[in-house]
C-alpha cells in the first residue's frame, strides 16, 4: 500500500491497483515464449500430418549424411589409387600399375583393371573401351545409390503439408457451420492459421531436402567425371603402346 497525498493506492496479488477503493486495471505482464515453446506449440497445433513430415525429415537427413560420408571416402580412395597408378604409368611400369589396379578396392582401380585385363587379349581400342565402360557401369549404381530418394522425400513432404492444410480447412469450415454468426470470422481465421502450419512445415522440410539432393548429385557427377577422365588416360596409354611393350 502506498500513500500519494490524500489518495491511497493498493495492489493485490493479481496486479490490480486500487485507488481510494476504486479498481484500476493494469496491463498484465506478457510471457515471452522461448524458442523451444514456440517450436512445440507450432508442432502441436499443426495436426496429425506433422508427424509423417517429421519422419521424412529424419530419414532424409540420415540418407544425406550417409551419402556424404560414402562419397567423400570414395573420392579420397580414388585420388590415392589414381596417384599411384599414374606415377607407375608415367615411368612406363605398366606391370606395377596393373598390380595396383588389381589389389586396390577403389572404383577407379576396378575400372582400370577391366581395361588392363582386356588389353591382354585384344589391342583394339574399342574392345578396351567397352571393358572400361563395363567397369564404370558396375560402380556407378553404388555412387548414385539412395541419392534420388531425397528429391522424392522433398515432394512427399510438400504434398503432405498441402494435404494437411486442406483437411484443416475442411474442418475449419465445418466447425463454423453451427457457430454464432458474430464469432464465425474469428473462429475461421484461427483455424486457418493453424491449418497453414502443416504447409509451412512441409516446405521447411522439402526445400532443404531438395538442396541436399542437388548438392549430393553434383558431388556424384564430379566423381563420375574423374573416373571417366582416368579411364580415357589409361585407354590412350594402353592403346598407344607398341605390342612389344604391352
């Protein structure tokens, strides 16, 4: 209780001020929600379709991480194997290069090994090239494995978001059918804002998955280009050598 001249001001536990017995309403303190509370509220009000979209996000991230680790390791193995074989070929030691290609498990070694094996029985350039293309076709599916799922998951997440919003709008219009006409606008706007959460979440999942798909596809293309470049170099080396040197 405070005295201000002849006026007596009191406050109660709810924050309401009393001045000479008259009640004065004050603005209550507004609770600022934390980021965690905002995310939880957004997820809870989005409806049942938020769960499958979240599952798609988790699976997509797992695939992206696995593909990134595999492609990075494959690129490192290919670089090391190619450097060894290139050094042997530069000195004309084709036997050493064949030994590296046979023992190494890198993709570039497997492709070149196919070419070396065919060069033992045929000196025609087309035959050696076809053998290397066969090796490339064998390793290519392993490089592209599961990457295309990311684009599919991105489309599914977006479509689930739209479906959730449509179902939410249907429920919103159904709920105002018997509502008080004065409250229909408020009820409709509230339900629409909740229904739009599903579309927003679907887009928040779909866009990153598409970006990850494009990034991993570019990384895969770079590896395939390096394999083709190495194949052409070895093909030129093998076919340009004299029969006595083979």
